[in-house]
């Protein structure tokens, strides 16, 4: 076995561990933000928040699955949201399981309609009293990903 093969195996295990930790941290952050009412769910709702109060946005999650990968309008929205996040130093991740994400954030809104979970923003309350360790973990994960030129890292949410 060569040194490159050994290093490749170690980095694969390390990457898997990072992804699992990030997935758990994302689930914790979403549940915490939901309970603190610091979450905006939906592409259009998120765009409104970004337009009105971009400084309140702490984290962004973009989600898609096989059903929506060919949705050109959604991909254009994602591109615009990513550009906005980059310009405003907002950490952003991708999730490839909208069904699991809907389970975490709640699959329907007050009117009983299914929620659009393609974009979720985590916002800071105005009093800035809410600090979440999961947000710190995810920020570190994004920083590490950026150092490896992965600008929008993908996260796998843990199964239930």
C-alpha cells in the first residue's frame, strides 16, 4: 500500500466523520431555531428576509432532491441566494433530502399547505441573546470546507 492510498483512506474516514458531525449539528440547529422562532422557511420568504434585513441572517440551507434537480427556476433562485450569501458572508450548505428536512422543520404551515423547504434561513433575534453551539460547529465546518475550495458544502442529515 502506498502513502497516497493510506492518506486517501484516512481522509475518506475523516470526511465521513465531518459530514456526520455536520449533519447532527444542522439537525440540532434547525430544531433550536424552530423553537426560538429564528427560522424562515421557503425560497420567496427567505428572499424577502434577505432583502429587508440581511444582517439578521446567520445561516442558510438550500435543499433539493432528485425530483427538483432539473427545475431551472429553482436553480436560478439557488444561484441568486448563493451569490447574496457570499456577498454578505453568510455560511451556506446544501442538503439533498427535502423529505427529511421537512420532517425536522414541520412539513405544513398554519394553513395546512406543504412548506417549501428548498431554502431555510436561520436568523438572529434582534436582542442577539440566542447563541447556539450547533451554529458554531456549522460555521467551523463551512470554514474548513472553504479551505478545501468547497464553497457550498453538502450535508447529509442523520436518519431517524
